[in-house]
């Protein structure tokens, strides 16, 4: 793709407004960074009450994202993977859980958790994804019928599916689910002014959200100890590997990780998948007519949307990447959406092609120990959701531009207006 | 004969192999990967390539 040359010096990836702009803009910037400044250096965003760090390198080439991900001993997650600034260690671990840990601790906890999260266990737990999707779709149609025919793709379709699936898995009671949605929105708001009204209060808002979720977890865990149920929370509080159990703190932070990660990522893949299909009507028709396309279509939606914009790594010693040297302590943000449009790996990368195969995207992270634990759940949810939309909402029509989340970390939509044209 | 080797130090029990070749790979109730006879070699090769931690390899034995 030939694009006009941008003034890269005027680009600031730390400015949250950059991420609220239409994605074409970021992809034009990614393309040019990849070509001209594959390790572009940026100053850190200002977070109230947090000491600003030395800045970070934006990694935009697929090969470099992969090289960093698969060398966890050289590129640590333990200093913080989900924030640019170094957070106080306890905060970092509480909100990041596994994501912000290195081996051996990461390996130990991941193995305990994996036991509760195998494809076969999931199969049993989430046999209801289809039922959830069907019900959500039916409710969306009723909402349109009871009103003026319009719906919000985010609130009526994309948010409730993963929320209900993850809450079913964890055994979160119906009455607590609104709280889960609200607090996970705050934790991943990136400080978007609509979700965190006062930027000065951002850290306080995060803490309060975490506290509320941890409180819910403590209540559930106590209940499950007394009355084990067939859910993931029971598995987490009772699981032992080599005689070791997860501590209360580890369970609480993993619980938050699952709720937050299990909600936001899949929601944004679904909402932006709907948007992508509305922008590519021929692809939408092709998929509607051919359910066999689902496997590759799901991968393409994840590549195209790249719901998590970056994860961070920190050099544990002096390192070299593609012939360039970086001192110990250098921070790297792995821009997955940029790697996922790298022409060195993807032919015609800006083409939305539901039958793209192979599609070695890094939307779930690149090769390495931090590869997304929920990838198989997400794939399944997305596949089931879009088949339900194709079969039951063929009259779904996006009617306006989305409201984008102003966050550099989560590539998300707050709203996407649509209507069901079959509703009169 | 082809055999699958698992590097236990590296395996993270992500379950990607089990999705690619469920007849051959299974994470048991302890989260440990169990490997059966590599019957469907194409699926096994896909699983080996797909492993996010590179814990799987194929070796030829007589």
C-alpha cells in the first residue's frame, strides 16, 4: 500500500487521543514506523501520582515482536507488561497476575491454572456458548422491536456474550454481573474520560475497581470452599500441583485477570468484527453463505482487530535486536496490530480476507510463555457469535461511526450504532 | 517411526496442540500433556508448529 508520507516527529503514541482516531491513521503510522523507525522511541504518558519512566521503544515489525516474545529471560514481563510506567510491585502483580510475572513463578501458576483451563474442561464448561449467543441475539432483536429498530452492537451483542460466558465459567451470580462489567471497564479504560471522569482520580478508580472485584472473589471463594460447584472458581480454590495451591492473593488477581481479559478482548474482537464485515459486504456475504469459512474467518478477525494493542517487555541485560543494541532496562512495547499488518509476513496485509491461510497473526500474543491462555475460548466465542449473527441477524446494518475507546492499551469500541432493517 | 517429544521444562499447558490434534494430545486432569501415537501425521505437524512455546518436536526412530 502506498501512503502519503507522514511527519513521524509529530506522532505521539503516548497521546490517548491518537488511539481514539479512526484505525486507518494508526495503520498509516505503523506502516511508516515499520519501514523507517522500527524501534521508535517515545516519552511515557503522564499518569498522576506515578513517577514517569525513561520512555519506551515501539516495536512494529513482526520479526522483532517474535524475537522479544520468545526470549523471556532477556525480555522480562515481571517489571510490568500491561502498563508503560513501572507500577508499584504489589499493584503490578495484583492487576497483571500471570501477565506480569516471569518464570519460575509464572510457570508454576500457569500450570496450576492450566489444569482448570484445558480444552476438555472448557468444552464441558462452555458447552453453553451457543445457547448464550442465541439468547443474546434474541434479546437484541426484542430490544430493536420494542424500540425504534436500533441497537448498539457493543451493549446489545458484543458485551453480553463474553460477559455471560466468563461469568458462567466462574460461577458469578446474575446479580453481580453488572458490577463485573462496570469494574472491568474501569480497569481497562486507559483513563478514557468517559469511563474515568477525573484523570487525577485514575489510580484511585483503578484501586477501587480492583477492590470490588477482589471482594466478589473472596465471597465466591468462601462459598465454593463450603459448597464446591462445577465451575472454574471451585477448580481454582481446590487445585493442587505438587502439593501447592494458589494463595488467596494469587486467586484474587487471577480472577480479576480472567474477568477483565475474558470480557474486554472478546468484546472488542466481536464489535470490530461486525464493523469490518459491514465495511466489507462481499466478505460478509461469503461467510454467511459458507459456514466452512469460520475457522479462517475467526483468525482474520483477530488479526484485523488486534484487540490488545501492546504488551510491554523490559530488557534484563544489554540486548541486541535486528543488529541494534539496547541497554539493560530498555522498555519495549510490542505493537501487535502493527506486526499483524507486516508485509514481510502477510501478503496484501491491509486486505480483510476471511479465507487467509496460513495466518500466523500475533493477536493472542507471539510465540512464548505468555501466549493467551484463553485463546481457545475466545476463538470459540467469536466463531459461535458470528455464525449466530449470520443466521439470525442477516438484517443487521451498521448505521454510523463507532465511538472509540481512547486507550493505547485496549483497541476498543464504546458504542457502534446499528439497526435491524427487518424491524418495522 | 515418528515420535513426538515434549520438552517438559518449556510446556505451558496452553492446549493448542490438543485443539489441533485431539486424538494425539490431551492435557490430563493434572494439566500435564499426554501424548499418544501420532496417527494423523499432518495434524501432529500442525500441532508442533502451532505450539506457542515450541515445546513439541518430532523425531524419527527406526
